C-alpha cells in the first residue's frame, strides 16, 4: 500500500509519464485514446484517495511531500490540505468526463490531442498541490501551453481568432505573474508560500510599499486568469469556440486563478499580518460583485448556448472572488460548496452544447409529407416548403412518444439549469442558501450588495436557460439527434455528482466549512509546511 504522503506526487507524475509514452510509443490513435482514459481514471482514483486521507486526518491535517528531499524552504514542496484535495478531485472528475466524451469524434481532429490533454491535467494537478510560487508559475505555464494547443484543436477561423486573443492575454498575464514573483522574492528572500506568510509581518516599513506592489501585480495576473471584470473579454469567445471536451476541461481552468487568490490571500494577508492585514480585500469584493453582474447580464444577452455557458463560468468566478474578500470562514465554506457544484454543472453544460445543437434539419415540400393516409397535416401550408421533424420513413413526428435521446437531453439540461441558476432542490440551491445565510450575519453594505446580486443573477440565469430550453425542446421542427453512449455517460456522471452533493449536503457542507475554517487559520498551513523534514539515511540525502 502506497503511503499517504507518496500519493501527492502521483497526480503530477501520472499524466507526465502518460504524455511521454504517447509521444514516444505507438502512434495509433486508439492506443493513445485508451491510455488517455485509463490515466484520467487513475488520476481520479488517486485524487479521491487524497481527499479521503485528508478528511480522515481531521480539519487541520496536511499531507507534505518533498520531491527533492531538501529542507524547507529551499526545495520543492507539495502540500495536500482540504482545499487542494477538493480541487484535485474536481480536476480528476472533469478530466475523466472530457476524455471519455472526446472518444466519440474529437480525438480524430488532431495528432497530439491526447498528449496535450494529459499535459493540461498535469499542470492543473501541480498548480493545486504546489506550495511554492515559482513552481506555481511553472505549472501555470504547462497548463497554459497545453491549453493553447487544445483550444486550436480542430482548426477553423473562429478558433484561430479566439485562440490568438486568448494566447495574447494569457502571455501578458504570465509576464505579470513573473514580475510579481520577482518583486516578492526581492522583498522577502523566499518563494515558499508558507515562508512568505511567516516573513510578511517582519518586512520593514520602508519595503511595505514594494511588497504591496508585488502582491498587486501578482493579483492582476491571477484575476486575469480567473476572468474577473474588466480582464475577462477573452473568455466568452475562447470558450465558445473551443471543441466540446476542451471547453468542458476549461471549466476548471478558470478556477485555478480563483484558487491562487484564495490560497495566497488567506495565507499572506490574514488579520494577524500587521500593516498588511486584509490588503486588497475591498478590491476582491467589489471586483467579484461587478464580475458576477457582468456574467449575469452576459447570460441574459446570449443568443448562443455556448456563450451562455461561458458567461456562467464568469458569473461563478465573480461569486467566488467576492466571497474571498470578506474573510469570513462560514461564507468561505458555502463558497467552496458552490465551487464544486458550479464546476461540475459547467463542465456538463459545455458537453451538452454540442449535443443540443446537433439536429437533423430536412427541408421538404408539402407534397412529400403526409399523415399516412395521403392527406396533409392541418398545420402545414400547402404552397410553401417547410422544415419538419421527420422520422426515417418521412413521417411527421407529431403526437408520438419522446425519443430516448431527446428525453435524455431534456432531463440533463433541466438539471444543469437548476444547478446553474441555484434553484431547489439541487446542489446549486444548497450552495447559494449557505452563502446567503452567511452574508446575513455580516451586515455590511458589500454583503447586502452581494446578497441581492446572488438572487438577481439566479433569476437572470433561470430566464436565460429557460429561453434556451424553449428554443431547443419546444420548437416543432427540432428533430431528435443521434447520441452515443460515450457522449452521454460523462454528462450523466457529472450531474450524478452534483445530485449526490445535494443528497449528502450535510456531510459535504461540513467538509467545506471545515476547509474554510482551516483556510482562515493560516498558522496551521505555515506550521505544517515549515516543520516538514527531509528523509535521512539510504532513502534520502538529508540536505
């Protein structure tokens, strides 16, 4: 049995090794596809084991792994706590669902799809587990480099146009990331997150302005990646243009920026950080509120389902960023529940986009349509061609049983809509109820603003998704698409996870609240990381 600490490195090594084997081994797409799915499934299993191990050890438990066996803070450190374990599980679930869906046809559109997919997973896992700013930058670049290729996968002018915009924005954000890291290193002399947090109160007043400037530059980079307004113009066209499995995987990509802000802000600027306590909190609150408003209005204005799904990602990012700035453990617990719920629903919605748009439109003249007895149906105009919903025998599908494919799409779209809009009885409602309850206890102007906007944004989302549902399921000329099991199973699995969160809302919410409490007690993280010791003897160098 592998020791718990050794599990931490597997989510990084597994996709890295898989990608290397794909590039060096058999070139057959079927072989690569099988490796991609198996690796993604194993990654999810490892992630669940990590989550289970952290949960069983208690709220303040941490898994620490020193890959280079160097003393902290000089070497690479991987850390698994409740938050990072949650993010790793979400990454594994989204990765497996997207990999399965891609088997239907998208893997055929490019040679290196599966290798890029695995490198994307490696970057995501590493970003959530690393405890070092420079390695966070490295994993950011790995996942972004892979995302550039995945976004352009399949070709076409819309993808190229959106992809170039996406690449340009993220390159600028990466440059700001590197500048911010350099400034913080110049002030604190370290890049280990726990060590930075430990040294911040000791920074002399003469260097405090430089410290805040470095933190602000770093925050701009993270907020751009988190699609916070006004740094989010790149997201709707990019996510709408991406292929379905890539867009679904990108549902977790935006959360990396949110995670980085949450991790570093609660760690470095808590109430005990002296003159830097709460630095930037108001910016996070109002920036998140404006982003939520922008996403809600964007959903209401969207005429295409793909863009609506993209704006729902922006709205979820805004909600999460706004909750960070309040520095309230109870609110953070509800926000983490919302993070899990919105990620699963967003991934499923992106996969549904392609299936909902897939339809068989047949233009025929009225002479070619009859009711089986040689007479035209009463609703047809006898002089003009029509678009009709026909079966294989050219019979109009009126008054017949709903086909299984259409029933599946209707049910799954309804579940996605309920979760996204935060309507009862599913996980989106539980998450919003937990956040609204916590906001009532804060009693500040910003809290009331977010309280009202959470309700209004839910209404906007419900109206938008209802309009899309009417267009896709109530139209008389909308035929039933042909679906494959490999396309429907991932969607069903993701939504089953969302339903399970609602069914087991009590234990899940307890876990999220314990995660929020641990986040707002940064001394737990600092002590755990700084007390980690390298192995000595034949298994370690003991530096």
